[in-house]
C-alpha cells in the first residue's frame, strides 16, 4: 500500500510539473507573438522613416541646385 501511495504522490508531482511547464510554454508563446507584432511595427516605422529620409534628400538637392543657380546669377551681375 505504501508503494501505491508513493507512486500516486510521484504521479501528482509529475502532473504538477507538466502543468507548470505547459503554462510557461504558453506564456513564452504569447510573449513571442507580442515580440513579433512589435518587430513588424518597428519595420513599418523604419520604412516610413527611410521614405521620409529619401524625400528630404531630394528636397536638399533641389535647394542646393537653387543656391548654385542664385550664386551664378549673382556672379554674372557682379
């Protein structure tokens, strides 16, 4: 009878450990899904920033050309 009680106790311990590990796995999966969403959000923001950077670079080149044009006009006058 003692052996059965020991086996039952061991079985309960193992079931508790399994349940704990399952809970930990579920928590890790949930955290991973949250991390994936955050990564996707950061990638989208990076794309937006890169597009804005490209636009600003084009604007800078246009201003640069205007400054060169103005300087040439001033040199021609003077």
